[in-house]
C-alpha cells in the first residue's frame, strides 16, 4: 500500500531541507566533488561513444583523462598566463581610457565637459574606482579561492573525482535506479530523463558553443591587433549561454576598446564589429541549432534568477548547482501543469461531461 500523500510530501520535504543544509554548511568542502561530478557528466557521452567503438569503460576513461590532462597543460602554459596578464593590464589601463574619453569629449564638446563639471569628475572617479577595485577584486577572488580550498588540492582532487565518477557512472545510475520507490519509479525515471535531456542540451551543447565562440572571438580579435582581445573573447564566450548578452556585452567592450585604439582607422574598427556580427550569424544558424537544439526548456530569465539566488545564498557552489536545479524545477513544473490540466480541478464538471 502506497504512503499517503501527506507522508510522501513530508519525506520529500525533509530530503529537500537536507540538500539545502548540505549546500549551506558544506559548500566549501563539496566544491571539488561538485566540479568533478560536472566534468564526469559532461564527458559521459564521450565515454559511451568510445565504448560503442569497442573500448572498455576503463580504456575509454583513461583516453579521456589523458586528453584532458594534455589540454589542461597546454592551456596552463599558453593561454592562462596571457589571460591573467591581459586582465591585470586592462584594469590598469581603464583610467587612461576614461581620460582619453574625457579628452575626446572635451575636444568636440567643450561646453559639455568642463574640467570642474559633474560629468568630468564622474568620469575621473569611475576610472580611479575601476583601477583600485579591479585589482582588489582580483586579489579578493584569489584569496577567497585559497580560503575555500588550497588551489593545488583543488587541481588534484577534481580530476581524481571526475575520473572515478566517469568510470563508475553507469553503475551509479543503476544503483540509484534500484533505490527508487517502486510505486513512483516510472514517473521519476520519466522526469529524470527530461531533466537529463534539458541539461544535456544546455550544459553540453551551450558549453561547447561557449568554448567555440570564445576561442573564435579571442583569436579573431587578437588577429586584428585589438589590445586585450583574449580577455574580451573569453568574456564574450563565457556569457554566451545567455542569448545575445555575450555578443552585446563583448561587442560593446571590443568596439569601445577599438575606438580608443584605432580611432581614425575605420577599417579596423569595422573588422572588430564584423567579428561579432559573424559570430552571431555562426551561433544562430550553425552552432546553436546543431549542438543545442530548438527546445532547451530553460528560459533565460529563469536561468539568471536561479544563478542570482543560488549564487547569493550558497556562493560559487550554488552557482554550479543552479543550472541543474533550475532544469529539474522546470521539468517538475511542466509535469505538474500537465497533471493539473488532466485533473477534474482544471476540466471541471462540464469538461468531464464534454469528454464523456
């Protein structure tokens, strides 16, 4: 005999409360395990494909690990130092950029920007604030990362956790399935399948799109000679998962820098703008339809809300789990709406009679 609905809600409520408390109190501790799980989830389809090609699970996991380590070493040697260096230079250059903007506006609009005017003082203060707070922000991020967990330990634990989770992924899924309450197992499997489909489309698909576009923007901007092109490309690629925001923010930043660097060289400025236009064409017509699909199930506003709430409550770990939780809540909400529309509460007596 199935448990009453009230008792079921009680148990599920306790499970949800335990999950929230675990994030609240153990967020710093479980960070490498959440990262490792995310990496394993992202790479599981690759391991499955290698298995279908004839490799065992152990060999497939070893191949993926070796390739991942090689790519990480190359990135650590070639990309990351340049990215950090350009980020620091960008923060240091911001006051000069604001001074150039002030000089530009003063030259062309002398009455608008008097040296003692409010707008002139505001521009100067913004530049000084960004310079001081920018370096402070970088140091705070590094200090907080060190306080959460030693960076070296993080780099060691995450690959190890990812390796073991990837190796045992199918067995873990089978064990979890075996523990499902028998009365609700079919419904839970259906919902889990929908959540997995949403996450696969969004995380794997959009992650690949972000990586491709970020690489394209960075290489193209550095090719045309834009200062800080690697940083701008990384920013634009990183936030591409929010439709149009990545291209708009990255394009505005790149064109703004290009105006200061290439003023008068309209061809170079046009090339910078054309890079982002071409990126949007490639994303909208090739990358997103092929890698993500037409129906993801995560509305951008809902995604931003989830990231904001979980990031504020649980920090960086909260931001990592925000997307899976948002996807699960969206699937459950759509399931509840379907159940509601099939119920007598929605159809009413007249609806039931019409159906008869």
